[in-house]
C-alpha cells in the first residue's frame, strides 16, 4: 500500500538554494554598502537564513565573499563558452560538447594563439562591463588594496588560477613553436593582462574589443618595424 505521508524535503536541493541565496546576498551587499560594512548578520538577513547556516559553511565574511565571487566568475566563464559554442553551431554536437568542456577549464587551444587570446580577452571585456560583475569586483579589488589579508586571498584564490590558464596556453604555444623557447609565460601574459586591468581599475581609457585585440597584436608582434 502506498504511503500517504509526503516525501521528505530534498536537503541537498534546499542547501543549494540557501547557498545560492547567500552568494547573491553577499555580492549585493558588498556592492551597496562596501566590504567593511558588509556583515555575516547582514548577509544572513538578506538571504533569509540564520547566521549559523553561514557559519556552518564558512569561517568569515571574507570566505563567503571570495567564494561568491569565484562562483560569479565561473558562471561568466560558462556563459562565454556557451556563446562560442552557439557561434560555431555547424560542428557536430559531440565536438561542441568537447570544446565547451575544454573552455570551461582553460583558454581554448585552436592552434591559433592570437585568435585564442583575442577570444578570451573579449570575454573578459564583457565581464568587466557587466554591472553584476564589475561592481563587486571593484569593491573587492579596492578593499584588497588596504586590507592586505583580503588582497592576498583575492590574488591566491581568484586571480592566480585565472592567470595560470594563460601560462598553460602560452606554454602550449611554445611547444608548437609559436612562441620563443626562452620566453617566460608568466611574464609574457602581463603584456596583455596588466594593461587591461590598469585601464579598467583606473578609468584611463575605454574597455573595448578593439583595445584588447590591439594588446594581443602588440604583445605577439612587438613594436619594432616588421
């Protein structure tokens, strides 16, 4: 005989909803009031959860915000990969899925270094100009300048893993003979990543596809007459 008792709630689904609400609340608060005024209590109230729920998963507001921002970045990466897949819809489905998986884990490697760098930097431009990404990113970057501990964690947990993707792609290009053997990929990536970051942080000029395409051209081809 079938039981008339309702099925127990899915705790995994409930936890994921709570986690997502906490991410959204943390990002929203750091944008609205800044990092110093954002509190665990405020995040909990905004998310509609108890403080103990947050403390069960994270040790501090920095832990919450960094994880929320990392999640935001991962969402942006998945969106960029999906958009690239949609633009190349003539390929078979299996090929698309394989490429999307690769791009979610790193910079695409089509064999054309310049094209791959232009693609990922254009995706970065889209992120930097997206208000839901730009505002919390600026808030955390600004706080990281005066809060050394947060700054170091921001770099270690968010920035360095992204920079490593460029290192991996440049090393692949070295192995293919497209980059000189003696080039240090970690230094080389700064030729196009650092100018973009500086322009964005200090408002020294517009952030456009044309700008990042030019950075790639200058970085790969240099300034000397050809």
